[in-house]
C-alpha cells in the first residue's frame, strides 16, 4: 500500500537516526536456536507492515539476523510475535533505548 509506505518512510528515517545516536547493535537480539548471530541483521517489527499505524508501533522493533527475522515472521502467530518482541525490548540494555 503506497500510503502505508509513505508514512513509514519518515518513521524509518527517525528510527535510523535514533539507533545511530544510541549506538550500533552488532548481534541479533532475538537469538533463537539456529540464530546466525551477526549475519543479515535488519529491523524486525512486532507487527506486520499493514498493522503499523503509529510511530510507537513502528519503533517497536528489534535487531534480528536473517534466520530469526524469518522465524518471527513465518513461524510465530502475530500475537506471539508481538509478545516476543516486546519481551526482547524490555530486556534490552536501557542505555540503548
């Protein structure tokens, strides 16, 4: 959806700047069995793109390797993924944000 992508673009720039100011995460935060560690790190949101309607939703994100990102998206229910990502964020070093 074009309007979703347009709205997310601005939030993506803000999130990118926020993470750059806090420091770089160099390892997957998800760490499921089979985790690739540092390979293919990318942001993994708690919700699907079409379900993100606010900046707060967009910022509910963890850094995940390719393996863990795929597992979050394809092997977990939507509800389980939201809970899992929120738990990872809650356990994150508070100096990162």
